[in-house]
C-alpha cells in the first residue's frame, strides 16, 4: 500500500507550525476563544498539539512495522505508573524550549499549564513505575513493544494528612478528560467468567472441551502513544476498560428486565473501576482476580488477532511475540494462552504448551512470603472452571517430570506443585508462572540469588538454565532531565548531552569532582533544588524548612519492612540528645518523609501518625532551635516526586536486608547526587559497588545475618536492654510524649517492636545511629561531601532502564531494534 502521507499540517514541528496547531486546538478542539479559554483549555490544546506529533510518529511506526518479519515485546502489567505526559513528551520530541517560547508569546505561564495535568496513577509504587520506565526505554531503544494493562477509572487514591493521619480521597484522573488516550471502540474482546465445562468430539473425532460460561463482559481498548527519546519510534500502551456486552442489555430490554440490564452494566463496569491500593502483599479479593484475568485475556486475544492479521501460523507465535509477566498478577496468562490455543484454535496440547513456554518470561519482584499470590482453589475454579482443569493438567504433566527426576521425593512434589495443599487448597501463581515460562528473573543481584537459594530453590534445581538476574533501572529522561533541569544543564556544559541515551558516559564527570569551581556550581544547583522543595513544602504543609540544612529524605510506600520507623527512632534519639544537652552539636537537618500506606494497613498508617506527631513536637520545641525539622510530604506521586529527588542530600534506603527486592527510588536519588545511607539490600548492594564503598554510608545486618538471627531465635529485648539511648527513645514514645500524654496511641507499634520486631529495627538501631553520626560529620566537610555527591551521579549509569531493557532484549526476548524513518 501507499506510504501514509501526514506531513505538513499538524505534523509540522516548526515553531510556526506548532503555534498554528495550538491555536487551532483552542478553537476547534476546545471550542474556545483565546480570551475565555480556561487553564484546562490551554492545557488540553497543548496536549493535543503534542499528541499530533506523537500520532504522526505512531502512524509511521505502525506503517513501517507492518508486514515486516519482526518480534514484538508484550509487557503485561496490572500497573503502569506513568506520571504526567506533557513535559516528558516535550523532552522526548526535543521541543521543550519551543513550547516554552510559544507559551510566553501567548502570554501565560507554562508551569501553570504543566500543573494542570492530572497524572494517571495507575499503579501503587515500584512495580508500576518500573513498568513505565521500561516502556520509555523500549521506545527509546526503538524496540517494537506494546504495554498491556488495565484502564482503572480510579487510580491510586490521593493522600491527605488530617491531624497527622492519612486520609484517602478517590482519584479522579479522568474528570476533565484525558487527551493522551484514544478510545478504540472497534477493538473489543469478550471475556467470560464462571459456569461449567463440557466435553465433546470435534469433527475430526478428537476429544475437546468447551466452556459454557456464566457471564461475559466486553473489553474495550484505550491506546496511549509512548514516544522514545529523540527517536521516531512511538509504541503503544493498550489499556482495557470493561463494559457490558450489548446483547445483554438488548435481551433484557426485550423481556422487560430493565433493572436487570442496568445491574449487568454496573456489574461489568466494576471490573476496571478501581486499582487495588495495596503494594505488596496484594489482597486476595475476587474482584482483583477478575481484573487480572480480564486484562490478560483481552491482551492475549489481541495479540492473536494482530498475529493472524500477518497471516502467521500459530505454532510460530513465539517467534513474533515475547510476553513478559510483570510479577504474578498476569500469570493466569499461561493457562489462558493454553485455553485459546487448544480450545479456541484447535491445537493439540503438546505444541500449544511448547508455544506457551517459549512465549512467556516471568519477572519476580518480591521475596516476602506473604506477597506471593495464592488463590483459593474454590474461588478460582468457580470463576475459571476451564482454567482450573488446564492448570491441573499442566500440574499433572509437570509433577510427572519432577517424579521422574527425583523418584520417591514426595516432599519435593508437594513443595513444587501448582496447588498448595499444606492447609486449604490454593493455586500458587508463582509456580504457574515458573512452569509456563522459559525465563525467570529477579530484579537485583542479591534478590536473584535469594530467589534461587530460597523462594524458588526447587525450580532452580530443576531448570537452572531458566534463571537470570535483570537488575532494575530507571529512566534518566524523567528522573534527571525532566526532574532536574539545573543539574542537566550543568552536566551538559561539561560533557554534552549524549549521556541521556548512554548514561555510562556520565563517568566523564568524574574528573570534575576535583574541580573546586565545578563543585561550587554543583552545590549551587542543589541549593536551588532545595529552595524549590522548601517552597512546595511551605505551600502544602505550612512548615518552614531551611534549605541550608541537610535534606535527609525517605520517600516510598509505607511498609514495616522499609522501616520508616527506624528513621523515626533515630530522629527521636537526636531530639533526646538535644533535650539532655541543649548545646549538643548537631549539623542542622531536615527529615522529609513521603509515601502512601495501604488503606487497610493499620501499622503503616500508625507510622505516618508517629512521623507527624514527632514532627509536631520537635518542630515546635524552642530547645531544638531549628537544628531538627521533621516533615511529612503529603500525596507522594510521580508528579510530586520531581521536586523531591533533586533536592536530597541524603537518601534513606534502610529496609531489613533480604526484604527489598531491588528498590528504584534508591537509584533516582543517587543519580541526582544524593548520598545513600543504606543496608546491604536489593540494588543498594550494586549501587554501593558502582559508586564506591567510600561514597556510601553502609550499616546494619546482612541478609545472611538476618536469617541466622531469625533461625537462632531473635530476642529484641536483648538489644533494648543493652542500649540506654534506645530505651529512652522507646520510652518517649510509650510515655505519650508525642501524643499529648496518650500512652495508648502508639502502644501497638511499641509492643510490636518490643515483643516481635519482625523487621529487626532494634538489632540495627545501634549501627544505624553510629553511621548517622558519621553522616553528620561528613556533611560538615562540604567540599568532600560535594565530591562524593558528584561521584554518585557520575557512576550511576548502570541504573538506567535502557541498560536493563537491553539485557531483557538480548537474553530473554531476543528482539532487535527497528529504526523508524519519518519521511
Ligand atoms: O517492585 C519494585 C522493586 C521493589 C518491590 C516492588 C514490588 C511492588 O511495588 C509490588 C509488588 C511486588 O511484589 C514488588 O518491592 O523492591 O524495586 C520493582 O521491581
């Protein structure tokens, strides 16, 4: 067919072209005169102007890929935490300054326009943000890819802090429309639930099974273009929305059951109504399982549809699609692809299984036992009777193999089974993912090692060749270029801008660490970023913080294993030292926290309250005299995070060793020149290796020490009794010092520490406080601190998501870049 012509007109990216397109959108898309256009009208007009550029590249991408013998990556994820699109797209297109100029000419402040964008909060934390970074890198590396997920009508809740407590407010990101997506009402899939199965013989006399479902809903595609950095590749994020199928309403209408029809509509739409706001562990709710199956089924049907358009034969499917399972949330895909191939397409079991295993890869993101997804067999079989049968059959064949390899080892068989029968019966999603994939990976060296040694040990023994590590990465475009323009300019002045695609080149900055003038500039940028954050903190919390103080920051989801409360114990220790000796010499510090707690996670919410209560007391105490400030930054999301990472002096990465699979915030901070205080956990280990032990503040038990201490019987009380400062700290909390004399308020927290201390805060407290003392000293030597800061940024290249995606492409997906030409 003829190449699509879409040059000129709205594809014109000259300054004049952009200005004209923008004005047209104010008129013809928003229906406004410029003089009465609202802030939202202007934002929308800008967004559509930029989207036109994306669509131009998207069409070119599709056009040039069509008919080529290529392989597409399908990234299946229940979460994509994208963050605002507009600024990011301007950077990737390379028209940031042009658009700033147009805004100025037209007489308004572009920042106000950027602020108008509601971010799509379609994820909880690390896992969802990782998926977003990977989409950015896939497109930037010109790799054909589709992200598949769920178009939640309500994303992660907005967090407010009232009286020190977290209050959740529903997210309404779609309220004013979403200019970045295209509804595709013609791209739909049917997804069924419940019912029963029945055997039959097909026309060739073969035994077959058909599924007679109880109900069926419709999935509708919504597409968001994902443009790479300074390339023409524009990939696709396809999110599914659930709707009622028309026939239902029509039938019900005919028999007069109007309310029944409306019920059905509500019921169907419920599936993609809201994101479950739990990071790890996920909550075992039926609707959650329905969400998982819904998006996985839509996505697989869509891939098969696309594949068949190209006329491919099904047994070659895995040469054209590589599907990655982002955690176990989409693991049902293994059974669903089998069902589609065997029941719907009439393939035999063995070739279908061969295709399935060659197609899927599985990324594990957690070692926490309570976070490994298990679904009660009864619930599962009720919703998916056919998939249950398929899983039993996969399991039967798989366990036969286990028995052949390890005859008589029934304990091993029970451990490896897809069905957990150790008390109740559950489907183990991680086992399903392992058995149905040709590749299994963890997300940091330590994590991948622990997976092999512990959680997935039996699977590693059986198929070691499936296992690998793929250390996480983050996109330097959003987390450096967009978030920290000051630092970006400074770096560009020294080493140009090629590091934005090849961050290993940041190493060229190393010699600058010895240049006093450069260090001075480096500090100036940091100070500006701190002033900026101080302003935002003042606007949002009313708290004044001093940009000259050390900014010590811990932002991430609230979870006991992440140990925000260890940080608080240390703050109280410092406060206690000041109270006992008002002239105690302390380098002024501002402690900043941020992060959401799962609404049902009582302890996490109590920790938020504790942070705010300690803040109230400390910030007001005249004895403290400005040396300590404690701030809880409300509503941490991608949009707000951009103020935070660039402003940090010290990054807190203090999880119990062996608990944080990787962490990615640790990377964002260090790239922006923060020094890390951290345990040997997750990617901290590798960050320390890269930046150098002398530029990293290490403390705490190792994962091995944590395990052996647990095994030998950990007694927190022993650490408590041995450390008088720790006793005073805990006593201050327990006595009601921070809660107006209320001794009950924090009792659950205190008791959990004293009697269980599952995450070993007491064991690590001494070492943490000591190393914090070294941080205090180090910060006083500003020249040396700046050196370390520069070296942190310079040596973080490894943690670009481009590196991670290259590894996935080469080792797991076996896909190659496909450069796209515009003309
Ligand atoms: O995934 C991140 C890791 C992080 C890990 C996180 C995660 C979730 O956000 C949700 C569920 C889950 O199993 C794991 O906690 O350590 O960096 C991306 O890999």
